[in-house]
């Protein structure tokens, strides 16, 4: 696999060589309309990742367009999460925000962990280690649920940041997070605004199935060993592709739901950005990239052939259930 010189200029279109022209144009349009410097932020966030390298050469031009599109959206979601983490740290030092200091502290801790995990997933998938990536994907999903729950419950965030030992942290996890408790808090709030993500809903059934498949990657098993040796490299490996898609979807949900549940995050991010110097590009990105992520969420869910609309946010994407085929490849683990 080729490596890129640190001083060699490169933008998203050059890195994701098989990215569809439609997504490339949409990306430029959405970022430019909001005054963000795509090339600069992409270079700082994605090119600066540990183990960054060029993608493998393409044998058949056009054959990997979908995979390159999905990796691009994965990276876009990672950039947003990095921006959210930076904004949460800044929010802890600002008075008069709707979210409390403990909530921003919890958000900084959890989003920082998500950034590390997602960065590791990216590296593992691109170096032919899809099964360890699945193990981290489950952790990312749990952290997304936990972050949303702590944004909803200020007292819960206070208890979380008050943990001072491994025993206290484990006790907090058992009492408030484990067994789907965090997600149920979020699902109750989503139901109140018209989105049914209960255990009995289509989304709930999809979620249980996917988390079961992810759990199978955590526990050693002789099942599926023969299939793991075939098509090991991304983008040919369907398990690797599904892993990236699932993590992207969960980060899209974090963005969409955090804005839909009316906790004041959007207003706080705008205020945080307004108090920062002009060179604080990530803070501006955190405050102004919601619609970019929601547009990409719709793109991922309905496909590039569908009408993409004007890029404004709406509950139709935030409440949708992913394609039932997502993680069919994970059945190879069984």
C-alpha cells in the first residue's frame, strides 16, 4: 500500500479516488455554503490520524465507488466528532450555557473516547483486521447511547464525572448504562417527539440483531473461521464495509438525536464558536455542520440516486431504520 509524503498536498477527491462525482460535488457544496474549509479541516483531522496512508490501488475503475463514498462519510462523521469533542472542552469554561459544566465534561470524556475508538476502527479496517474493528464498533455504539443519556440527564452526568475509582465507574455503569438502560432513556425522549425506537419497533429489532452480531465478535468462537481468510482486505471484505457503515450510522444518530431532543446543544455550540478566535476552525465546524451530517445521513440511508433536497435538517433521516441488509455480512461470524 502506498504512503503519502507529509508535505504532499492532497484533498478528499484525490484520497477517495473512486468517490462518486455526485457525492464529491455535494460535499463541496455543503461545506462551502457554511463557510468551512474542507481541505484544511480534512487535512488536520484525517491526514493527521495515526497510521494514515493512501488507499489501495483500484483494479477496476468504478467498481469501488460505493465503498469510497462510505469511507468518505465515515471520515466526515469522525471530523464532526472531533469538532464536538473540542467544543465540549471549550464549553466547560463558559458560563451561561443551557447544558451544565458536568454535561460538557461528560461529553468531552465520551466524545474523546469515541474519537480514539473510531480512529482505531479505521486503521484496523484498512489493515485487514475487520473482526477487532467489530469489537470496537460495539464500544462506540455504547458510548453514543451513554453520551446522549448524560446530555438528557444532568444529575446522571454529575454522577458520572464524580467517579474517582474503577469500582465507582463500574458501579455507575451497572446501575445506569448496562443492559440498554442508557438507550431506553434516549428512546423515551425520541418517542415523545414522534420517533418510535422502542424494543418492539422495526428499529429496535434491527438494533438487537446488530448488537448480537457485534457481541459475537467479542467472544472467541470457532464459528466462521473459514470465511475470515477470504476477501480479507477492504473494500472487498463485506464485514469491514458493514463495520464502517454501522459506526457511521451511529455517529450520524449522535448528531441528529442530540439536536432533536431539544437540550440546547445547538444554541450552546453557536455561542461557544462565537467566543472563539477565527482560527478555531473545529469550533466553527461543530456549530455549523449539523446539516452536513444530516444530509450525509439521508445520502447513506436512501442512496445517491434519491432526491437530496436542500440540505436542511429533518426528522425523516434521524428516525429512519438502516437497510435491513446492513450487517448481513456479520453472519459469517456465526
